[in-house]
C-alpha cells in the first residue's frame, strides 16, 4: 500500500560516476541549506530517489524495443514522510547505473501523481506493475502501467474500509516513459469482489502466464493478475483475475487464488512467518528446476502478524504450491513450502521477467532503521527515507542426497522434500542470489586486500 522513492543516478558503479554523484548531491544541498548528512549517509550503490520519502518498487520491466530497463517507486518528493504517494521513474541499460527520467531536481522524476481530491486517483497512485505492451498485448514500443488508484484515505486493514477507496487503473507511455497518459476508460476494475468485506484491495501484479493458460485450458493467450487483499475476520486473500491478451481492459474475476485463514502459519513461525490479516503487493511466477520441472510460487506482504523477534508487523513472504483447476474454471493454490523473502528489513517484494537474460529479477524496499524521536530528527537531516537493495535473481534451489537424521525433513517448512528410490531425500526451495552481472559492475575498479 504505502510505497517508494528513488534517485536514478544513484545506483552507481563503485568505480566511475562518483564525480557525477558528488556534483548532484552538492547542488541538492545548496537548495536544502546546510545538510551534510544528505551526503554522509546517502547510499551510492543502491537505487534511491533524488530526495524525500520512497517505498515500494513498482513497474519493473525490460523494454525490448529500446533495450532498456525501467523501475518506478512509490514517492513523496516533497517530504521525508509518507504522503501524496506518486510514482517516480528511472531507467538503466544494465541495472547498475540509473538515470532519473525527466531529471533529479524537485519533482522532475515524477511519472504519475494524484489528480486531486474528488477524482478516482485523487489521493494516491499506489503500487502496481508494468509491461512493455499496449492494451491489445502488442509490442509496438508502448509501456503499460497497472496501478491502484486511490480516492479515499486513510485505509488500513484494521479500519473500516470505505467503499470506493481503491480502484485499478492503467496509464501508458508511447515515448519510452518520458510522458504518461491515463487510460480514458479508467478505472478498468472499479470495485472489489462482490460479497467480500475487504481489508484492502490493491497493488495489481499482472503478467502473461503460459503455464496458467495450459492449466486452465485457455485457447488464446491471457494475462493474469492478483491483488493484495483480505476478508475481515476470515483471512488474507489473493483475488485472481484474467484478461485476454488482445484486450487488457476486459478483466474477469476468477475467485481467490489462495484462501489462508487469519494469522496462520505454514510451519514453524520462526521459519515460515505468519500470513497475518491482510496481503499487500502479492505476486506470482513459475520457475523451472534443473530437470526442467515447473514450480509455482506466490509472494506477498502480510500485515498484522506481529511477533517479538520480527522487525515489524509486516512480513515479506513467499510460498511454493501445487496449482489445480477448480470446477468453476479458476485455479487453486495449495502451499507446500514457504518462508521469508528476506531475513532483514526488506518489504514489498516484487519481481519481473527479465526477457533479455531469461531470468526472474526481484526488487524490494528497505525502509530506514532510524532510532530516537521516531527517527524524525535524523531523517530530516539526511533528507531522504528508503532505498532498494541490489536486484536479485529468483531460482529453484535443489539439494540432493539428504539423509533424514532427525526426522525433521518431512515437516512443512522452507523446502519441499521428496524421497528417492535409494532412500535419500531431495529438498527444493526458492533460491535468491544477487545478479552476478550487477555485482561485477558494482565491484568494477575495486581492489581486494587480504588481512591475517
């Protein structure tokens, strides 16, 4: 729900563009008064907004027409606290060095912003995803963003949900993301599922999903979408929609892809986390293992599952599951393993299909870990809040020839375990690793020293 900011020129290779970074930040400081903490604490190897508040990553995609990567972020360019949530925008040729689209000063990097109270998107452009296609699924250089348009605030899973708070809308660009237009038929989905007493309904994640086409027996290609949601007093939900690729404004609600109960866990809470009471920033993807067997995954941010050993009441989680076709033609996800998407601060994890390199790339939001006076004194001094970590690749990690020494392998947890004919076990889980080319680029020009 609440999300991003960033500085396109901030994900700088460790070697070269430091002079550029120094020039930009010096100019920024002159406009902000004496603010030495802006440069002292500002990351130089992470993606970050020019200034102000930043949360969820949005709209990550590779544009094959122009051979360039795009990344958007939830942004409040004029304050270090959440508010006036908009989308900032940056591009990169390599996921290492980023350029703010429109510039880094003031609100130059703004792609989408609230239209003003009384309109369907008047109070917020909440999180979403993007694809390098037009509304009929064609690749003609159009960029298409699918986001939650907000007309009422506040919204929180614990509060009464005001009808009409959130709708789902499109914006598109035909000049490589320099300018954006709202789709004239917005909102394209105007109300949540009928009969749901919802805790929230936001953050559309949409992609083509050939494996789901095959499972549901679709005769023509479709796009699929999930949202973060929940039903009060029942449990979090992933409402599931489909649209033919030839008409991405024609969405059909298929039911809930997954229906966990309130504040439950898959296994031991220390390892698999808690589903809480509401989902945000949900997503789905399929990945092949090293034997080319397909695995189905979902990711979600769970809200409300507060425990003493976890850093907040937000959990960034993933689950692997079996997907089956329901009698009504929809799909059902049944989890078989799961866990934390990150064991640190990251929340609002999202991913995209990097078609240039045939890999699944994940981004997340790292909020500031500020202490004392709610961190506000130091946050005002440094002039920004939030960053994104190094982009990561998701893959199926397989461990073979395991022996069940303590009898724990059969329990539900981070891995799905199967037994081989020779009596040994194989465990498979969602693997996460930094993109090797990004790591190499960030280390370019560095020197390694060894110390006794």
